[in-house]
C-alpha cells in the first residue's frame, strides 16, 4: 500500500487544502489506468470516495465498466459512486457486502435477498424525498445503486418507474439579453457565449475542441467556419456531426487566439498548433483546456454582471445557465425558418434523417446556415442584401425564410465562395420581391 498526496486538480489548479489518500499497489497497465480514472474522477470533488472505491472490488467493477464500455465520463463515475455512498451509509453496509448478501453460497443471485434490498432501495428513495431533493437528483442516486448491482451480475429493480421530472427548468435568453451580456464580457467570455449561441455546442463538447477543428476555414478566412465534431467528444459518443461558427464568433475567436499568441501578464506567449485547446485555462501557465464547470462559472458571473440573474447563492434556481445559450441556437434558427431536422443535426442530436442530411455535404449545410442570418447583435452595416431584406419585410415577407428555402432547394454544390453566395442570395431575394409585387398588381386589377 502506498499513499498519494493530491495538491492540484486534474487540470492543474492548485487546491486550497492538499490531502493524502491510501492507494493500493497495481501491477498491470490496465489496473493503473483504472486507478487513475478513479482518482481523477473523485479526488478533487470528494476525496473520501477514492478509498471508498479502492477498498470495494464491486465498485471497481462499476468503474471498469464505465471506463471500458461506456463514455469514461468522470462526472458519471462521481455521480454513481456518490449515490452508492449515500445508500451504503444509509443501510450501514459496505458495497462488497451488499453484493455478497444478495448471492447464495454458489455466488448465484438470491431472489429473496434481492427482493429485500429492493424494498430497502424504495425506503431510501422515501428518505431522499423527505430531504426535498429534486426528482432528477434522486433518480441519479438510484441509478448508481442499480448500476452497482448490474455490473456485478445482479439485477436490483423497483416495482415502478422513478420520476425524472425537472423541477427547475431554464429558458433561452433573448437576443437583447445575450447582446447585453456580450457587451459586458471580457474577450474569453465573448468567445464562449458566441460559440454556444451561434454553433449550438454543449459545454462538454466545447471544452474539447482544438485548433485542428477550425484550422482549414479559419486560416482561409472563410466564414462561417465549418466544424466537424467527432463522436468521441460528444455527450453520448453515438455519432459525429457538423456545425458552423458564425461571423461574430469567428471575429472574437481570432482576437482571442491572437491575444494568446502574444501572451499577457498572466500567461506567456503561446504557440498555436493542431492540439491547442480553443479555450484555455488561464489560472496556470501550462496550456490546459477549460472544464465545463469553469464555463458554467464564467457564464454565470457574466449573467450576474449583466443583471440577468440575481446575486444569490449558486444553485439550481437560476432560469438562465450556460446550457440556456445552446437553447438560443435552437429557438433562433427555428424562428429564422430553418427546418427542425437541420437544427437538430447541427446540435449533434440523433435524428431519423441523420444519414440523409450528412450525405448532402458540408457546402449544402453551410448555405443553409448562412442563409438563416443567425446572429446575436443586430447588424449595423447595411449591405445590398440587408437593404433588400428591409424592403421585403416592408412588403410582409420574411427574407430569412426565403433564403433558407432557397438554400435547401438548390442542387448540391461542392464549393461556393462568398461572392457566389451573395449573388445567389440577391437573386433569390430580388425574385421573391418581384413575385410579391406582381401578386399585389394582380390583386389590385378590377
């Protein structure tokens, strides 16, 4: 047995109170990897859970299953283990003994014992409800307990489906609210907010993006910037997808990366390469990516400064969160006339038409994204296209819907440059205006 003194979080942040935990010796590389996964998931959140897992082989089986066969999410392991910890403490039985108590002498499942612990799990739920915990929190605790039994070849079931109803829901910020927040944000916050709003990323995916994801279009000065998101950095790792970074976000991102190249008082000049994280941790001199928790904190602080949420203890009562900005992408794209399947695809959701949309190609999707005109702040520069849009609105038409329909009806184009796209949009808007004028003339004739 050896000991490990933890002084920093997995991403290099120095802990206020370092701590020491006992660590069993390991022999194989696979055991070492499993141990590292356990330590990184639990040590800096709740250090007592590390020896709790390492002293129970049944819990290590659960961690092994999540690492090898699921998403290897550190958050999921912590969530499951914490639920098991609470249940184990409540029944005053260690996890290994829980599993042993539900097996007969031959190691096979004991139906009577499983039925007994099923009733105990139901009583545990009642205890959590008495603490006024949200249904989602209770469901997550129970998930951990049932996963423990399942990974040890036992089946612990409840005679009913547990409610997962959310008590505190969030909403999409309005363009005015998001514009106010952007005005007050520092550069890195501007990048975060604009990427969430104009690309629809999840925070967990956003922190895993690297320079290689944007390099091709970014270095060609082509907007919107295409981003191919691999399945490995998505929430469920089910499939890859494509989305785009709009002009506003691209401008903030260029300024942010240039600032990092030059360096600041807190961080030295940085060499940008393919593996460089798009968003970096500025609390340490070593280049490390931001965490989802850090993004939530930065966005929340911005909401408070902008007066969008009240100054009160952090919790689940806020109706605006970092995830709310992802909802902005969906609601605004829908309002601009983009079909739901294209929106869901660009958000990384699993849809029945996934392969059909993917086969249409990047430029087809880029045209739809561009035609929508998605933005946070109102545009101040009036172009020929903008002028046409205003005239069309005056005649009671929606120019964004016209351009979106045109983009979806055009034959697939492998490459289209900015000039060609503008000419195509001017033609579509002009033709729609012409048709509306002819319609008005015909209706006025006696």
